[in-house]
C-alpha cells in the first residue's frame, strides 16, 4: 500500500468512528492481531507436532524398507555368487574331463600311428627282402642258364 492509500483509510476511519474512539479501535485491532497471531502460531505448532510424528513414521518406514531391500540385495548377491561358483566349478570339471579325453584320444592316435608305421615298415622290409630274394633267385637262374648255355656251347662239336 502506498502512503496516499493509508492516508485515505485513516481519514475514513476518523470520519466513521471519530477521534475519541480511535485509540479504543487501535487497541481492539492490536488485540485481534495478537489473538490471530497466537492462533496461527498454535496451528503452526500443532501442524509441526503432528507432521513430526508423520515424518518420524515415514522415516521409520523408509529405513525399514531400505534395510529390507539391502538385505534382499545381499541375499541375491550371495546367491548369484554361489551359482556363479557352482557354474565355474562345473565348467572347470567339464574342461578337465574334455582335456583328459583329448589327451587320451591323442595318445591312442599316436599309438595307432606308431603301430601302423611299424607295420608299414615291417611290410616294406618283408617286401624288400622278398624282392631281394626274388632278384637273387632270378640272378642265380640267369647265371645257371648262362653256365648251361656255356657248357652246351663247349660241348658242341665243331664242324
């Protein structure tokens, strides 16, 4: 409010109530303001007290929920870790079994390769020996035939 508006209000009050009633009106107005302020303070205090209980209850509920969520999260994390460890153990066991089987198959293959190699070598040696025997037999037969032809040629009369 501006100064002119306040001045107009004071003039209207003086005209309506008169100068002798003005102090009594001011006291009544001040008392009314004090009562109003006291009532608003009481309402404010009552509101704060009732909301403090609500805030306390709300904080208790929030803390309870937070604790339960934290506990559930820890339980879930513990379960996840346990499952993860079990899976890792199973994977390690399967990996070891596979590695063992691969080594066993590899050893068997190597053993079979060595056996086949030895058999081939033995067969080659046998064939080589047979060929050598056959060559020697053919050589002996040729030599015998040469000797027979030579003997026949010497024994033949000259004409």
